[in-house]
C-alpha cells in the first residue's frame, strides 16, 4: 500500500506563489506615482445624507426643544400658522425668538443612504435576474425546438442560435438599443434585458439540447409506450433527468450572464460597472474603485456557485 | 385481437435501404402467447416496435382490437396505453422511485387518483415479488428486480396485450429465472403476449405458437412441438441447431 502523499508542501507552495504575485504587484505599483485613497471608497457604499429643512413661510421661532439627538423647532407665522420641524441637534441653525423668512434653513436631518456602488450592484442584480428568467424560458423552448421532429421549428431555433452565437454581445446590445429600441420605441432597460436574455438564451438552448440528447432514447420510448404524450414525456421524464445533468453548465452560463451584464453600461444603464466609472470621474481613485467593483462581482458569482453546489447535492439522491 | 397485414418497414440510410420487416402477416388471438424467434437482425424488434407505434411502418396495416395503426386518425397514445411493452434494457425512470415508476402513467394517462394508482402499484409489486422495494430508486435494484418492476409498470396500465423484446437478454444468468417465472404466471392468467426471446425453454413451455423470422420475413409458424421437433424450413433447422 502506498502511503498517503503529503499535501502540505504543495499548499505551502501555493501560498508562497500567491504571496509572490501580490508582492510583485505591490512593488510594481509603488514604483509608479499613484496615491492610494482607500478612505474615499466607503462613502460610495453608504453615506450620511444631510437634507436641509426649510420653513415655508415668514415667521418667528417660538420654541426650541433640544433632545439628545434631534431637536424640535416650532415656528409660528404672522397668520398664526404653526409648524414643528425636527432637525439633528448639532446642525441647528436658529435660536428661540429669532425671526425667519420663507425658505430659511432651520437645520439639517441626517439619514443613511445607499451609495452608487450599492445602487449599481442592485441594478446589476435585478437586470441579471430578469434576463436569466427570460433566458431560461427562451433557452428551454429553443433547446427543445432544436431536437423536435418539426423542420420549421428546428430551422428557426438553429437560425436564432447561430446568429446570436456568431456575433459579439456588445454589437447585439448596440443593435437592440439603437436599432430595435428606436424602431419599437423601447426603453433602455428593456433593450438591455432583452439583449442579455436573447444572448444567454442561445447558449442555454445549446445546453438544454445537449442535456436532452444525453438522455438515453429508451427513456422516451418507455414513456411513450405507456401512452404518455410527447409533452408529458418531456415534462415528467426527459427534462427532470436532463436538468440534473445540465445544472453545472447552466449555472456557469448564468454566472457569465452576471458578468456580461456589465456591457449594458454602454447604453447608459447605471449598473455596477457604470457606477464605478462615474465614481472615478469624481474621485480619480481609479485603482481602488475597479478593484472594489471586481470584488463585488466576485462576491455575487461565488454566492451563486455555492448555491448551485448545494442544489446539485440535493438532486443527487436518486444516483 | 392483433392482426398484422403485410407489414413492411424500410429503413433508408446513407448506405442504402434495409427492409427490416418485409411483408409480415399474422394474427394473435386474445389470450394467446406467441413467441418470435430468429437470428440477430431478422427484424423481430422492429416488428414488435411497429405494433405499439414506436416505429411507423412503411406499408401494410396493423389492427389492434379493430383499430388500424396505419390510419392517420388513430390516436396512437390511446393504442399504446393498451399495449404494454417490456424492453431489453428495462428503461425504468431513474429519477423516480419504483412506486412512482408504476404510478406516473396511471395518473397521467389513465387519470387515476394517486390513491388508486398507489394501491394498484403495491398489488403489482407484490405480484412480481418485490413489494419491499416500493420506495427505492431503480439504481439500487438488481437487473432481475428492475425488469420485474418494468413488467409491473407495463401491467399497471391494464394493457390488453404485452410485448416483450428480449426481456432476459441483459440479465445475469442467475436472474433470468425470476423474470421468466413472472412471465409464465402472466401467460397462465390468460394475458395476450408476444415475446421475442432466445429462451427456447420458455418458448416450449408457454408458447401457443412460435413464429420464426429471418431477413424480415416470417419463415415458419407452428406449435412448439412442431417447431422444435419437426421444422420444415432449412433456415429454421439451421437456426435451431445453433441455439439448442
Ligand atoms: N433505427 C434504425 N435505422 C436503420 N436501420 C435499422 C434501425 N433499426 C434497425 N435497423 C436494421 O433493421 C434490421 C432489423 O433490426 P432488428 O433490431 O429489428 O433485429 P432483431 O431481430 O431485433 O435483432 P436482435 O436479435 O439483434 O435484436 C437490422 O438490419 C438493423 O440493422
Ligand atoms: Mg432486437
């Protein structure tokens, strides 16, 4: 019997190589004149917004009740109208007895708001989610059409798949937006989702086709010999088995879709990538922002991978 | 019950045409057990597959209870529900439990309630001798057990006729007996059966009639005694010499 090979030297080597790459990058960066400004990044995740609280009429401050955090200011107008305004204590700008004019600022309220990075991430997520759903439906139908007996259906599916797979996504997005969007008067979001769904749908179709074809012919024959219709056979016998097989490539496709969605930033949809570009124009923290944006994509795709891994294990019970 | 009238099936491929079934005519009465034998490639499977519409035939007619399969207006799914088929490779649904294998088509095609289908399935599993495997997945069963489940699955539809295409050919020798026993019992109960097999013992014991096919044609038909003791045709004699 062979002794179990030691793995720790290889693990160590892995760590050393990774550290080496990091150090090399660090060294190269420090040679160029770049000033890191990491402190500028967090505010683009969340920030404390200050909203000015103004009075709508000319009047007099009759009461200022100071609380721990907030202060309540009561103003009475010349026509005896009263208004109580709440502001954050340390931003209070008026004192009791003071005369104010309409539009004067009493103080500010501070609230936490999501920054552009989070809003961009949210856009990327819902854009990808909606596109994925449509891509799945489209891919399923096209994939089944590809293996159908009907020549027309098969031809249509083939033309669609070939056209999409033979052209770059960026060009498809431009066509969707500048051509179809103009002709049919579609919003940019519809164009973006549509282009992504059409693109991913073609690849999903190929995955579905391969999955369906990988199921032995005997399954179809056994099911049909029991009197089940072609549709019932697909739904109850072929697709459930195919789905288990295509889950890994399918999830890879959806992970790709999340990454590909960054291309819709070219038609001015403010997704994560576009948010990053916008932040850079105001901070010049180019390196930091792109690194953070990349890390955010990575986070989303890793979570998805883990989810799929878990599903695969759940589906493996009948093996 | 079943009447085949000059059935022809031609496969055309790049290498030319194959007349897999070439003018087969026969009749099978209710309750009759017919065994089809013949050398490999003689068209036995193809003929059987024509009977339940898995293969569309090129010429001729097949009547099942008077309904013509060649008629375009015939609802093939209805016919198939009446014609059970057991395959060499079992073809159980691997993602469904044994019980679900037996109940799915009952619910979908016969529109039975879950409860009725379950009861029927349990009864059939008992009949084929594996009631304790209802909750298992097919991959956990031996070949013989799988084939018995496949027979039970076909029986669950209450078919008028059962077709068997070499049901024991993919089995280890020690499991052949258990499957043949189930088939013999079915025959005794009066099921109409068409069986393609190389099990000559089975043919001798339960067949009412033996059909010998070669090159897509029916070469000789007769009772087992006649066929195994006194075959008339040269090709049949040759074949028997090889297999017995
Ligand atoms: N799908 C097909 N396409 C083309 N030719 C086929 C097809 N199926 C069967 N054939 C041909 O038809 C002929 C009859 O085949 P069939 O499977 O019916 O024979 P068989 O008697 O069942 O043989 P075996 O004992 O080996 O199962 C063979 O020559 C075979 O090559
Ligand atoms: Mg065969």
